[in-house]
């Protein structure tokens, strides 16, 4: 039944997992700040209503329910199979090791969309199976490769296509904490910005996070022949996720994962006549904090208006296939 104002009823949401990405990262942030979490984004958008959360840790579950005004909580998603609840959106925020089981059960609940943290699973075969299962069940899958929803990244994609910054000469990316865990973010970002890329060579793996997910240096090339080099930082030192794009008219660097950008322009040298150099440029705040709000809006429009998902199971699968190929090349 529609409401008196002929507006759509809010989409109902089940959040599975009550950790940092579910809501913890927003716990100490101001209500006026852009949210970094699923719950933080849903509660800011009155087109959604969180109705149930799932968390095996009872104390954490109770705290989460109180923090986000969620009326019902359960220890396991399996409990939902015996209850008469319907959800439009199910957010998978559980640890990666549980994703395969959680998505399988989520599909039995017949949601309109599953919003899954990356990676979908740690196994390429499981990821392929589950992406196909969602398609077969006619359930949309969005994957939280967050930067696809960052307005600054979308603008950069348009700049590359239009040539506004000149010709793209090369790209250097720096990441750590695993080729799948964080490298998939980098590879997905590259796919979004420059399209398909080919693996030219790989370097020596660095074990800085999980034993079965090393950080690996990689040499890539875009279909347009742009050389791309991904180099490794070490996760035990500090978090590092940056991308430097070298254009004919200057250099643009994404810093701190997109929280900041640094831009330098090619200018005439005042020291060496006839030469051009890069100016000191400027560092400015990025639009990454808007990404989760944009993601939730895209999800709403995909459900209600058939808009295309900016980050989908299919796009995440492409990145994971490349991660697996890189790992196989590095370990043989």
C-alpha cells in the first residue's frame, strides 16, 4: 500500500555484521559529517529503513541496535529462514570468510539487492558462482569498491576521456595489505578510469597482511598503451593507497585513498630557459567522504528506476580474476 503522499515506502534493510564498516567507523563522527559506513549512509537517507541486524557477538549486536535505532537483532542469518520477514536490501558486512554462506542464505530471503563488502569471497570460484546465482535469481549485487562512487574519481574519468588534462603518459599506484584485500580496489579503480588492462609482469610477493594474500608489485598496460606500475608499501608500517597520473599538462595524485588530491601543472622554467617544469601545485580535500552517500543513492535508483549500478558483482569479478592471475604468476 502506498503512503498518503503517494511516495514510495522506504526500502527495508537487513545489515549482516555489526563491525567497523557496518557502522563502527561513524560511531564518533558528527551527525553532519559524511558517513563512511552502511548504517551511517542508510540512516541519512529516509528512502531506507534499517529493520534488522545480524551479529553473533551479543554485546556488539545490542550496542549496534541502540546506536542505529534498529528494533530487531539476531545472532545468525540462518534464523531468518524460519521467520516471515522481507527485505529489499541486504548489506553483507561480515568478515570475508563468511561471505559465501551469508550470500547463499541472503538469496533465499529474496531481496531486491545485496550490497556486499569486497572481496565478495576469497575464492574466485565461489565469487563466480555467487555472482551467477544473483543473476539467476534476478537479485542485483552491488560491491563496495567505494571509489567508483567518489565524485572526484568520476570527474577524473571524464577528464581522461576528454583529454582535458592532456595525454595520459603513465600511472603509478602504491598499495599494501594484499593483492585481493586492497589490490582489488586499485585494479578496479584502474578498470574504471582507463578500461581493461593487461598484465605485463609481476614482482616478488610481500607478505604484509594475510599469508594467502600477499602484496605484489605489478606492471600493467592499458588498451591504449598507457604503462601502469603498481608498487608495494608494507601494511605493518602504515596504510597506503595512492595513485599518481602523469599527463602531458601536469601530474595529478590521489592521496590517502582519495581523502586528498595533489595537482601540479607544467609551466615554463624561470631557471633554465627553454625548459618546462612542474610547479609547486596545490593539495586540496577530495570528495571521497561522499562515496557512501552516492552508493546508497545509486542503489536506490537501481532498485526503483533500473539505473545501472556503478559498482556491481560483475565489475568486482573482473578485478578479482586479475588478482588471482597476478597471484598465480607471482607464486610460480
